[in-house]
C-alpha cells in the first residue's frame, strides 16, 4: 500500500489513474469501516483511504480525549490487509481545521482523480463540520463522480462505532468489543 502525505498530494501533479475514495478517522478499523473498504476495493479504480495521523478529536479535546483504539501503525497494517492500494495521511492542524468540507472534497477530488466516493451516513468534515455525507454526495454527483452513503453496520440494534468499542473495552466487555471490531482484541 502506498502512503501519501496530504501536503505532498495537493502540491503535486494530479493523478492520472482514477480512484475510489473513502474518508474517515477509522479508529479501530471496525466492521463498519471495512464495509466502506469493501466498496472501494471492489470498484475498478485505485482504492484510497484518507485518514489522519492524529484524530481530530485529540486536536480539539486534548485534555478529555480518551485515546485511540489502535495506533497508526496498526491502522495502516489493517488497511493493507483490507486490500487498499493507497492511504492519504493528513496532519490535522489549525490551518487544516479551517478548510471547509466542500473545499477539502474538491481539492481531494482533483488531486486523486476521484471517480467514486463512499462515506458513512454519519460522516461530516470541514470547518465546524460544515459538510455532511448528503452534501458530499451532492457535490460529487454534480462533478460527475459516483457517490454512495452507506448506512451504519448494526449489531444488537445499535450501530457499530468506535465510541461503542471504546465503551465496551472500558467496561470489560471484551467479547462485544471483539465482535464490533470483527477480530480478536488481541490484535489491538
């Protein structure tokens, strides 16, 4: 899997190869995340995950952030195991936090020659979370890009989520955490 720095990506020449993209923090790389990966890796395009070196929550909530489920190295290993062709890593910063979601999607789209994007229904990005999944789909479709918004993967009547996994781990519900992750917790 190729690992590309966001700064290098947007300063470089646009890709000639078309890409299929998903974006997220991907903390834990749980079953919901893998449903996104399955979509882009089964497309005819180069599969690209866009994520962060450090969670935006850690940036905004330094004192109260409870930590990541897995570290960046493990996340990248799991991306490789999922069959992703590339990962774009963003160093979240004060400057990056001021970019609108629409501007971010446009820059990303041009840089990676995006032909397909898939995000989760609860996804949002941009300055003050100004752009949600529906807006991303609308923006993509207007640019001739196929876009898909996936419903959450459910377990026990609740969505699979990183916060739910964190809670399960903190309360000693290791079986539930492993089920939500879709793998043993020894792999954390």
